[in-house]
């Protein structure tokens, strides 16, 4: 897998997590811990995307 395709996959995962965060925030039964964990995963992906983009 090339670096650019890897970054594209990470961006797709980031987008999916964004949608999950939005859905979780709209759902009345979702606890804050779950939302927080999704946001942390999203941030880790964003940092990895930025790190790989700078290295490229």
C-alpha cells in the first residue's frame, strides 16, 4: 500500500468517526464516556494523517 492510499484510508476512517460522533451526540442515551472515546480515536487519526502528510 502506498503512502497516499494509506492516508486516504485514514481520512475515510476519520470521516466515519466524525459521523459516529455526530450520531452519538444526537442520541439521547449515549453516555459522555463513549463520545469522548470516539473523539480521542478521531484525534489520533487526525494526528497520524498530519504526521504522514508532512513526511510525504
